[in-house]
C-alpha cells in the first residue's frame, strides 16, 4: 500500500477509533456485534 495513504489513514481515520469504540459501547445494545460493527463503519 502507498506510504502516503497509510499515513493519511492513520492520521484521519485511526485517530478516531477510540472515540468510535466508546460511542458504540454506549449506544449499541448488542455487545457481541461491536467488533463487526466497528469494522463495517
């Protein structure tokens, strides 16, 4: 994969992964689906 694309992904997307996981834990009632849902998002 292109290094600049990797850097963009880490900077713009992965930076929000923790906030997304926290939001999903608070709002999604089906805990067993959290991993799959996060992957889809």
